[in-house]
């Protein structure tokens, strides 16, 4: 009999999170663990061709081998690009006068106390 190891598979939606413990062969891949865990039946919206996966918050490939104690995480697609959203907030702050138009930092005001 092949050696078995314990791993977890995690997936979360805004409404519900699932964390399943599973015992798998020591040479199992990430994809094999996800498929054997039952997570795909529990969350039919998961598409391993589209959803990224990771182990302990670090992205990995479906073909990577797992180790005992790993937590495999299935990530949902991003709704918006974080860099793009940050850029939009910065532009809005500049337009509203809440940020310096050149540096992007807080604008200097004459109301600041003097250091003399």
C-alpha cells in the first residue's frame, strides 16, 4: 500500500467557505487532490482551467506534487485589477485636490505649523 499523507483543500465565496481534509497518496498532484476531495462537486462553479490554485497563499501549478500538511487553495477570479483600481483612486484624488498633481502625495498647505 502506498504511503498516505493528510492535506486540506480550501475554497471560499462571499457567502460560504469550504475547508476539506483529505488523505491522499504521497506522490499526488494538486489536481488529483482537488478532484479526490469532493470540492468540485460541492462548488460546481470551480473550473480548474480558469481558477488559479496555490499552496499556503503561493500560486502553483496543477501538476505540482503536494506535501503532508499542505493547504491547497482554489482562488476565484479577480473582479478588478488591483493596480488599475489604485491608479483610478490616485487620479480621482488629484482631480479633487486631495493629492499633489506632480508627486501624487498630500498637497502642502500653509496651515501646517512652522518648524522655526
